[in-house]
C-alpha cells in the first residue's frame, strides 16, 4: 500500500513582473485513455534536476525517508530513477554531480532493461535529453547527471518498435520524457498500465518526442503538492526536482 503524507507545499505570492510559468505547480494529476497518472514537470529555467544514490556515509538513500530531510526545503518532488540490483546499485550508466559512478551497460540479457533499444536520461549544463543508448554514446556528452534504464518508450516521436498497442503485462510504472531541452516531464501511473498505454501518455498527452521507462512495480513518488510520500520497497537511485537557490523566492515566501 502507498503511504501518503499529509504535507503540502505552500506557494508564496508571485511578485510583479515574474513570468507566468513561475506560478505553475510542479505536480498535477492527468487522465489519459481512462487511466490516471501523477505528472511532475521540471522547468530548468527555475528548477534543478538532481540524482541521488548514496548519502554522505556511503549507504544508499533507499527511499524518500532519508532523502527528504537531507535534500532540504528546496526539494519539490522525487521518484525512483531507474533499475537497480539487490544492493540498490544502478545496473547501467549513472553519473552524479559530473562523476561517472557506473559505466554504460550495453550487454544483452533478459528483462525490461535489455529490451533494446534502451536509453539514457541526462542533464548537461542546464539542458536535458533522453537518448537511445547508441545515440548517446555517439554523441559523447559530458553530463552533470545521467541514468540509464530501459526500454525506451518513445524514440523521435515513435513508440518503441517492440512495445505492443496494449499488451497483457500491466504494472505500476514510472518514466521520464523531455519536451524540449529545458522541460523535463516525469510521470507515474496511479495504477497498473501496459507499456503501450504508458508510452502513448508521453507521446500524445505530454508532448514528449523521446521518453524512457524508469521502472515498474516498485515505482514511487514523493510529491507534497499531491499529498504523496510513497513508501514501497527500498529503492536504488532517486531523481529529484528542486528549486534552484536563485529561484527559491519565486515559489516560497
């Protein structure tokens, strides 16, 4: 069962002359094809998107209970950020604060991660991308943050060729898409959905030409605006939307 916190972000007054996007909530509820989703959007003009795996003592955060107090008041939303092994370590590329802690994984195998093409979500110098793993390697970016997962959901506006219209596997799922280099969209289903339905959410409802599956079943969300602080199984890496310190006054008193 999801553990819900009764906490909400209280937005401060929006000052004169600030752009309209400054007043928009980060997280909202969306319905698509009869399914409910929670969607959180990061605008890199006012937000920072960061990855978290291990705390200062070297232990994985493992979930939101430890992350929330350590991340501090600028934390707006967070979710699990890709597949991980029993030790809560990423199974593919993982870059945090410019340091590559796990290399790109191009191996074959079973499971969703190896349903090629898989892909990489990355943030580099205030711009974001989602790229199929091969394309990422050809481009050779130097990201500040990056996480590899799979499969890709949407590639250049097309659904992953191995994803069926509405397959029999229905699970709680979460993923990330990029609407443009400054706009990142994270989504988690409110109930079990197929890969096809989840991919169409990103392409048709959220306007993402490229989107990446992060995980299923254990998918979890911290979103005080929606009253959510999920407490499912211990999690591996986490991705967070945070107020940039220079923008914090826009949305907080």
